[in-house]
C-alpha cells in the first residue's frame, strides 16, 4: 500500500503472484492471499483471471479523502485571500461558480475518442464518460482504428484525447502512434 501511495507502484503495474511475493517477503502464501483480498476489496488492486493482479485505478478510499482535504485547504486559502481583498462571501461563491461554468464550457469543446473492441461497450462507456466529465466522447472500435476509413480518420484528426481500456491500451497506442494525441488509459 505504501508503494502505491508514494507512486513506486503505478496504476496498471502488474503485481507479483502470491507465491512470488510470499517468497520475496519470506512469509506465508496465506498471509499474502489475505492481503491481496483485502486490497482488492478496497479497490486498490484488481485481479484478472489468467492475466494476473494489477494496481487498480487508484486506492480510492484513501486517495479520495486525501484529495478532499487538499482541496478544502486550497478553498480556505482562496476564501481568506478574497475576504482580505474586500470580496464578500457571496461574491467569492459567484466567482467560483462562474469559473466552474467557464471550465465546463471549455470541456464541452474537447473531442475525445473511447476505443473498445465491442461497439456496444464502446458506446456505453463513452456515454458514461461524457456524462461524468462533460467531454464530447465518440465511441470507436479497435476494428475502426485498424481499417481507418476516411470518416474515422476525420474523427481521429479532430480529437484531442484518446481513451482506451487497460486491455487494449497497447494496441490502441500502436494504431494511433502517428497522431501525436494525448492518451488516457482506463482500468
């Protein structure tokens, strides 16, 4: 957990097998198995049958708490500064709300692509991501990238971001390496 928190083990890193880690740490495999189960329940790691165990998106339970604490400190500092500059609480809130709206408007103008091998999954995930982020996300399949029709090429040219699942990350990176786009990997 400490190696995940400090960034030594990054998102997507493959963890040693239970047997390997037990040998490395000179402890019982049952202890490692229990630890892996606990970390998986907390969303810190994820196991894929036949592929292995990987560091999940993030250790959400501790990460979210830490993020909230940091953001509250930043908000407190900004509020104190604004009050010292003569703004009222209501003016500060209005300023923040306006800034959030500006950022949301910017996000609406960013085109992203979500790539998956199954078009139905691609559509579903793209819809969910669009809803959560405000980005305009277009679903494509790995087959679309392989065939690269004129329409798909135009979508690729207009996109600022390409998003792929962990299972397809290397394939999508290879198929789009000529585009010099920003790439997000989902797990």
